[in-house]
C-alpha cells in the first residue's frame, strides 16, 4: 500500500513540475492560461497536491491562441495526440472543446481547453473572464493561475453532471472543497445563475448530501427540498449511481441523450440544441473516416450510423 501511495505522490509531483514548466513557457511567450483540476484541484480541495490522484493536466486557453500554442508545443518537445486535417480541426471547434498533447520527455498527457464545458450542456463561462482575472494559488512556492473556490465548485458540478457522475470521487471532490474551505454560498448561487446552471448545482449538492452526508447551509437545503421535480430527478440520478456500483458496471460517458441531463438545462434553446447531439459528428467520427473537404457534410450522416454500430456490438 505504501509503495502505491509513493508512486502516486511521485507521479503527482512530476505532473506538477510539468504544469509549472508549461506556465513558464506560456508566460515567456505572452500566452494566457488557467490551470484547473489536477494539481490545482488537489491543492484547493484537499490542501495538498499528493492527496488526490490525477492522470493528466487540464489547461484553459484562448481559442485565438490555438495555432500559436500548437506550434510552440511542437517546438518544445510535445506531440499532438491526434493529427486531423485543417478543415476537420475547424469543424471540431464547435463540437469539442479541447485538444491533447504528450510530453516526449515524460509521456505526461496535457489537455488544452478553449471552453470549460463541452457543447452538450450549452453552458458558456465567458462571463467569468477567467483568463484576464485568474485566481492565483501557491504550489511548490510557485504562483499558478486557477479558479477560485466558488467557481471551482460550480464547475465541478457541471462537469460531473455532463458525465452523469460516472465517478463518485467527483462528488468527493466537491465535499472536500466544502470541508476544507470557507465557501461564499451567496456567490456560488449567483455564479450558477449566471450560467443557467442552478439546477445542476442544487442537484449535485443533493447527491453529496445523500451519499457523503455533506452539511449544507439551511438556505441551500431549503431550495433543494422545496423543488419536487428537482428532488425526483436527483433521486433518479442517485439510483443510477448506486446501481452502477452495486453491480460493478463500468460506465463510460459518450455523447448520448439523457432525460436527467435534459431536465437540468434551464431554457428552451438549450434543450432544443441538446436534442441534436446524436447527429453532431465528434472527434472519433473524424478519425474513423477521412472525407474530402467538399464532402464534409456527410459526417452528419455518418455519426448516427456509428452510434448504431456501437449499440449492435
């Protein structure tokens, strides 16, 4: 057990050093970034980068800098995970929200995001203006731009629901962030309302309360338990989480429709857009079949076929 813990600590330290190197490289080239999840989440929620295991690094960037960032990384010992045609990358801008590279020196995987949330939830965090107003945290005596506790909590709720809470440790992260920090709940509610994600926030907190006995302020519990439909949908999500662990089901999120996610969207436009998800091609579809640019519209027909093939298998 000790050897396993030591291995995790070493890996976490190595990834933290890699993160600091990336930040130094970007600062030298006047490129803004925000680090989230990984070492910053471990530090903010657990108080120590060694107390939470993570497998890669997540960095928020400005999409306008994307071409320059890719060139900079390729010149500095990083390799792209996927090489797609230029027109495919342009199409993917509105379908996915990140790209990944590997460090050639240590094989660490780094994801660069130009949106904090992916397309299926239609939640835009631009109003937070994170790149221009970062919250700095100290790790290994180095100031790292990141999210503050309140924005991080709202983000964790959105991220968990996007993936239908396929990993319970994501709920543990929220609970730990609450236990180890003095959170401003008024600000948290306001932030969730800015993003039309209040139901996602309240439902996530309900799951934390039921599964982890997370203690919530009375104002929050009143808002949760006074909404009958929210409680009903949240209990359905709770049931799915319990079933997946009782029967040792391996759940994996893909772009599929869910009534639970559909309910969490708070306006008609978002719900209508959400219904179109099965018809929108993904990175996987672009990788499977290479189609000339003038026939790229065919990807919208290929996507449903790929979904059907996967279900048959």
